[in-house]
């Protein structure tokens, strides 16, 4: 059985990354499974260890960091960590499936650096920062301050795009899904 490959998809918040990944999973044309992330936050009602997240204690998360068990991790809020365990990627690719990582841009760059040709990295870019701002406002889920923070962060994150193997501009969702699908089919069939 051949090993699976690693698919990295990153984007600023609000660029349609999760929508694109879910559309590709629904199409079922590319064999790919989501990597289950680890966190030290407590499970929410209905969440299952090993399905939604690997729920680690604060001590276990810090120990995993010190033992280099993560391909990437981030302290999202003070004392609240999320990360991707190396053994989770191995579990999926060693079983012959491709693994898809929906991670932030810095994590995406680091994972690509770590795995080289075993991985493909795709950056989903908004047509413009203005268009991204309009999308976030249109969602109606966040305060103007939170939107301003996300837009400012997006400008910084877009500066990482040249470090990715491919950049797909999401100005038309259907076309963006097709473009990412073509990139992934080409990569996984090699």
C-alpha cells in the first residue's frame, strides 16, 4: 500500500477556506481525511476525544511541545493551545489516505518546510482586502472591532502567499473550488 500525501490549505479568516475544503470532501473525488487537532481546552458538550479534537491536559500539551510531537502548534489565546500532532499525520498517510490540514499561514509554511515534496501547500487569497472586509461585514457575526482586527491580520497573512506552492484567488467560489481540486488531483496522482 502506498503512503498518502499531505495537503495544506491556509488562508486569512473569511476567505472561504473551510467552504472549499468541505466542498471537496463532499465531491469525494480526492481521497482525503481531516487531521484531528489537539487542544488543551476542555471538551464542549457533545465533543468526543479523537473525533473533534485530541483533548490534552495543560501538562500533557506542554510535554508534547517539549518532546517535539507537533508539526505545528499555536497559543491562540493566553494559555490556550491548538496544534497538529505528527502521529496524527502519520496515522492517516501510513494507512494510504491523503491528509488535509486546515491551518493558519505560519503553520502552513512550517509544515511544508518539514515535509517538502510529500506535501502541497495552497493559499486561498481574497480578491482584495476590501472584498474580505465586505464578506466579514456581510456575515454579521462579529463586531466592527473584531472585523478590523481580522482585516489587519489578513494583510499580514497575505504577505505569506509567495511561500506557498499555489495561490488561488477566491473571487468566484465555484471556480476556486475547481482550481483547488485540479491542483490536488495533480499532486495526489503523482
